[in-house]
C-alpha cells in the first residue's frame, strides 16, 4: 500500500508521519528524511512545533533502500518534495513490490504553485492520498498554498516560518502581487 500526505507548509504533514510511526511496532519501520534537509536536526524528522522523531537520512541523489532490514514492513519518508520523482518513485515501487508499505509526506507545489519534487507524481499512483490544510496567515481560512516572505527566486530554498507562510487561493494572489 502506498499512502501520500500532501499539503502546504505548516499543515501538519510531518506531525502526521510522526503520529503514524508511534502506532507501529519498533523494528517494523524506517522513518527517512532527505539528506539535504538541514533545517532542524540531522538525524530526525522535526515538526515546526519542535516535536522530533529519530530518522535515517536518505540521499536525494541515489535513493537506496538496500540497507533496510528484512523485518521492516513500513517505509516512511518526510519531505518527498526534495526528491526527484524519477529516482524516488522507481525505488519506492520496488520496495512496495517486495511487500513493504510506503508512507510519504511533502509539498505538492512550491511557492509559485508549480509542482515540486516527487509528492504530486507519487500521489497520482498512491492507493491513498490525504490532503492537509494549514491556516491562511492573512484571512485564517483553509490554506492550500505557501508564499515566500523573502525575494529569492530559486525553487529550492530551505526555510521555515522566517522564510515561508501559508495562504488560501485568494490571499496567494495578494501575497504575490
């Protein structure tokens, strides 16, 4: 089974993964995060509220699960958006074919509403997709987008509350005017 959790920043995607991991039997899962995500702790998935859970750093250049113990039946990956769809999806489908459940969370779109990394492509082939929403910084409605608070145009820019915010469709237009 493949489950994908998607939504904007601050919608609780990492919290969802950590809460799910806590339901699993120790040794039956591996929680991974991209090696390039250096915002919080190196070997942990960390929420924007500071809750963390130990995680394995997974290379974004060479996605490899060969080191995983036979007893692991669940692979959970945070920040799917930092992985190339071609590399990650191929590796995950192989693991799923071997009987492992896949759970992933990430941004569907970047701050310009362009598809970002592997989350959206993986969600299209997933058995289950869970859409999460944040709270719009401006109007407090459900937020399904991110906006960037700094004027840097690169798609890839690591950051948290100091760099990004959450917004609804209407307010996205205002923040990006």
